[in-house]
């Protein structure tokens, strides 16, 4: 007699996994950690500019998920909730630091996500031509972004590197949709202003 096919937790949605966790299936938390290991950790590294700090905050985030799982509304999406916790933990970490953190963008400029960011910048100001290679461009973009206030860096990371929609950013940062749009506009404008100040040769003649 043929045995019924066993379920595969890897095929479950995030929300279904959390529902199972609420019901006492502790193994699913490991799967969620593995599922978001790369994406969430990279977000934290960029935001905190420190891999060790990002590792600590990553662990703190999932510890909070463990403690707060019972309160999660499974009719909502898990990812914005997870990033809300991570962003709050990261802000707490930054507040404990006396020096101003920076966001290393490094190789992200030049890959798919980085190109999208640069493409956005091109809509706001002239970008350098062929005389600047990708490595130099990456360094200049990184230097400019590192000067932005934390709340502007944060929204750029969520929008252009994590690919969050306006609604997802609003949910993650717990701010109104209109604030998301205005803050993102401010972040791009601040970047453009800084870019022009440090790259005067790229201004239109």
C-alpha cells in the first residue's frame, strides 16, 4: 500500500510557518532563520556597518520573534513584521554607540540592486560617464550615502536594496504612507545634494 506523501515545510509560506510555531512546532523557527539568513543579515550589515553587530542584532531579532510569535496576526505578512523588529533592534544598537555609524554599500553598486539605486540617482542628477569605472563609482556612492542621517539611509536600504513597496516600508517603519514618500524623496534629494558637492566635475556645464 502506498504511503501518503509527507508534507514539506519548505513549501509553506512564512505566515503558515508562524502559525505552526504558535501551535507548538518549534522546528519551523529554524527554517525561518535559514530562509531570511542572507536577506536580513545583509540588510543589517549595510545599516550597521559592522558584521559582528549585524550578527548580534540578527540573533536578537529572532529571539524577539520567538517571544512575540503568539501576538503575530497571521492575516498579515511576516516579512514586514520581521524587518520592523530588525530595524528597531538596529536603531537601539546605534543609539548605544557614541560614534556615528556608516552604511557600507561596496559591491552592491554594480549588481542588480545596486544598479537600480544608481538608476534612481540618475533621475535626480547627472551621473559620471565612461571616465569613471564601477569601482570608483561604488566608492563615491558609498561615501555620499554614509553622510545621510540614519532615518534616510534606512529608507533607501529598504526601498532600493530590499525592494520593499511603499506600503511595506510604511508597515516596517510604522509611519504613514505619505511620510514614506516624502522621506524617500528627501533621502534622494539629500544624496543628490551631497553628490554634487563632492563631485563638482559632474555638474552640467
